[in-house]
């Protein structure tokens, strides 16, 4: 089952996209487990310019913020039910 997006939430199974969104300050809501190895990261709907920058690879983000987000989501994945 693919992630579903609405006008208010954005879901992704991509770890690096989730880290990027968190590093850019998009509000993280929860993690949902799909199976033993896959999770869905749920965010508030990000601004279109942030998603466009991700897709075109034109945005930079602080290495410290990205590293912090990676550690956060690794911990989330270990604890997702």
C-alpha cells in the first residue's frame, strides 16, 4: 500500500526525504510501520517550494540538521509499532 497524501498531511517511505523535510523544519507527525522493514513517515503538508527543491536537487541543508534528523528517524524506526 503506497503512502497517501492529503491537503494537510504528507507521507513518504523515503528515509532521506523524511530527513530532509525534518531538517527544513517541516512538522513531523508520526511514523507508521508497513511491515518488518518498511515505515511511512507522516508530516504536515510541506510548502511546495521545499518539495520542488528536493525533486530538482537545488536546495542545500545544514549537515548538522540532516545528521540530527537521520539519528531521530533511526530511533523512530526502531520504536515504530
